[in-house]
């Protein structure tokens, strides 16, 4: 079974849309959806959505904490961590299982944006390549459950870039991973709320400072000064 874990903070509309989309796909194998909600998030969905997913109201806010809480109750042998505003392809489950069955320990997806622009196409192109930005949350990490536990899950003290920190440990332990070239669709809302140049420069700065050993709290302070983050209610 594949456990799809979706951390969310004030994402009612996106969660509703994503759960319906996942439930509409023809399942190639058993799966479950676990939505890990922050303490202040609303559980306001109709019966169809409530029956399609398990909703976990987490004690503390934070992607790392919420994903770890959901992982503890997940039943799948594979965990897939999917952001609420990221839409997976119809081949999502099959792509994950085929990768794991090909003797990989983990994997990520390439992606494209939901807006058609040349700059965003350039950004998306590099998500299919293994490089400096590999491991970002929008790429949807999937990993064998036992290995996730062995690595200790996400670092809950990492208040920003918890995905890069976990990927760093994956490489240290020499886990075999693959980038699946089957595009997710990622929201461009961060670029619309800021600017293409501002977001890219911010991302580059944060990755460089992260690799230099800056604390996650300092990185979060820098991020919040540079980027306006749009949230739904």
C-alpha cells in the first residue's frame, strides 16, 4: 500500500480539490490518503471528501511535525509526501510503485507550473535534473516506510527546508533515488504574489545559506522578509 501524506495549513480549497482528484484516479494498487492538518486548520468538507481521506488534526503546526505525525499512523510500505497545492499525474501511484519495484529506495517527481510562461518553463525543466535544488517539497518525496523510520523522519526543529535537510541525510546514507519524469502540476501562486526574479533569488540564497550551515530559524526569518506566502482559509 502507498500512503499519500498531505500536510496542510489553511488549505481548505486545495485539500478539497486534491482529495477529489486522487479519488477519481483508477487505483493501480491499494492506497490511503492521510491529510495532516495544522491545529488552526478547518475540517469543513462534504461526505465524499471525508470518506476518501483520513483527516488528522495535529497538535503542533509545522510541515515536519505534521508529516511525522501522519507517518506514524500510515499503513503503507511506501510513504508519499504531497503538498496540498500540487496536483499529481494519473500515473502517480503506478510511477511510485514501479520506481520502488525497480530497487530504488526513494524518488521524486519532475514538475511543471499551472501557468504558461517561459521563465516558469525554464524552472520546471531543471526539476527533471539531479542538481542543487533536488529534494524540494514540491517534487513529492516518496520513500520506503522502513527507511523513513530508520532515518528518524523529518527534523522537527527544521522550521524551514525540512525537505532539503531530509534529502541531505538520504544522500549521506546512500539511499538510491530516482527522479520520475512524469510531471506534477505545481501552483505558481508564490510567483504571482511576489515576482519570478524575487522568488528565484530567494530560493538560491536560502539553499546556499542552508548548505553553509545556517540555522533553520535564521533561514525562516530571511524567507519571511523576502517572500509573501499566500495561504487559503
